[in-house]
C-alpha cells in the first residue's frame, strides 16, 4: 500500500501549468476604443447618424432651394415633320433642351418633414450613444472575464499546492504510524481534484482571452492588464437622481422619445395631404436640329394650387398607418419609462450589494485561511482528522474564489448602470 501511495504521489506531483505567459496584454481603455470601431451595431448606428443628417439637410433646403431638372434629347423620325425651331423647313431630327424649376410656396408636409427629420436625428444620436455604451459594456465583460479566470486559475493552483503540501505531511505521519494509509489516499484524491480544476480554469482562461481578442480584432489570445483592487467607491448620486438622469439623458429613453416625435410628425405630414398646396414653377425649352439647341426657345411660368379630393382611399390608408405607428411609438416610450426605472434600480442595488459582498467575502477569506492554518497545525499534532483538514482546504479555495467573483461583479454592475445612464460616473474611469 505504501508503494501505491508513492506511485500516486509521483504521478500527481506536477500541475499542468503552462510556460511563462507570452500573451500580449491590453488596457481596458484601449480595448474599449478598439472594440467600438469593430462592433457591427455601433458601425450601423454611426451610419444612421449620417443618413439622419442628410435627411435633415434636405428638409431644410426644401424651404430655400427649388427642385431643379435639366435635360437634353435628340430624336430622329422616319419622316420629316413640322420644325418648331424653323417652321418653314420641315425636319426629321429634333433636339430639345429643357430646364425646369419647381418650388412649393406652401405645403404643410414641408414643415412636418422638418420636425420629423429633427426627431430622427435626435433618435440616431441617442442610438449611437446607446450602442457605444453597449459595446463598451460587452467589452468590459470580456475584459473582466479574462481577469476573473486568471485569478481563479491562480486559486486553483494554490489549492493544488496546499493539497501537495498536506500530502507530504500525511505520508510522514503514515510512515511514523501516527495516521492510517487512508489519510494519504484522501489527500491524493484532493490533489487530483485540484489539478483537474486547474486544467479547467486554464481552458476557461484561454477561451476568455480569445473572446477579448475577437472584441478588439486580434488574431490570437489577448490578456488583460490587471485592474486595481481598491475598494469600490460610493456612487456619486442617489437612487432618485439616477432614475431621473436615466429618464432625462438615458440613450434608450431619449431614442424612444425621438421615435415618438418622429411618428407624430409623420402623422401630421399625412394629414397635411388634405390641405391645398401652392406651387411656383418655371420651364425653359430650346429647339433645334443639332446638339445644344438655340434656334428657338420658349419660357413658361406656372402658378398653381392643387387640392386633392379623392385618391381611392390611399391617403386615408396612409393616415391610418401613421396613426397606428404613432400609437405604437407612444406605447413603447411609456413602457420603456417603466423599464428604465426597473433597470436603474436593479443596477443601482446590484452595485451597492456587490460592494457589501466584497467586504464580506474578504472577511470570509481571512477566516477560511486562518481556519486552514489552525487545522493544518492540529492535524500535524494529531488533534484533528484528515476530513477536517480537507474541509479547511476546500473552504479556502471557495472563499478566495468568492472574493474574486464579488470584486468583478461590482465592476460589471457599475458598467451596466453607466450603460443605462449614458455617462460615466467616475472621472478616473476609462471612457468608451
């Protein structure tokens, strides 16, 4: 039996620990900057801003610039016909040059389009801000995932080291006859479990590094620069202030408000089709038998008023659709107001709870380490059993893992709250 124990110890004496870390590391600020330009949703949000800005310019130019069109046509006929450029000489070739301008002096749709494009631009700006913080939140989650798994891998290695140390003590006590051989077997089993856990954590770490690499566009695993371990600061605003800030400046709620305004403006534009439209137009035409005609020209000016009466119900259908879209946008905005309140309160409380959990986890870690130290001394002196020592070893590993999880849960809770508010709460924190 002693030979078996020695063989098991030799087989498990070395952990599968990788060589020195040569993986490049990146700071959180740099990771956020690089990931923003690669995130598809953020790139789409930037494009929507460009589209909205062009729509806004077009709506404003409609008040000062008429629609202008120029054209040049050459037509050949099979027989000669009357030549408007030279009535005395029929021709089979006619070249027509035309320039026209049209301006709406009064149209309610122009004013509605101006309001609609303003709301669409505000919605696009809010959407860009929302996607920027959302991309930053996802990057922070991946970044902290690397750091969490690095620390959990360290905890697993330390657990294996404690098990190996205890195994040496147990072997010495078995040889001296102070303990039975099952003590060594129990510690061999604990060592194997610790090594398996270490392998799993190494795999989880590599996966997290590859996920961070995907976020920033790297081709291989990327490590994270360790964050500070200072206690989390107190939030600089109260819960009611956070809720009010989210409703006033939060990107989600701002986008919903802008979408409702856009839908309202679209409804007004559709209703404007029931009103008359006043137009002014001018046309200049030139005729000849060759390119760049100049033999004859005609200029006309048109003043017109149009009042649509009935178009087979198409106008009524569009008005009804616009009204439904307005009602849906209003419902979304009202529901999002309740969602924002819920999410802000949840994230705010999660940060406060995680901050307290870090303090409790640190105390639990201190207690677990002291308990392990005492159980190790008691086992050496024969005052406690191997099961008590094993419980103390597992307790240390679990307590240290709890400290790691609690610390980074606090950071993630803060990132989620900032994403809802659309702003950073601490000036010394990396910004997206």
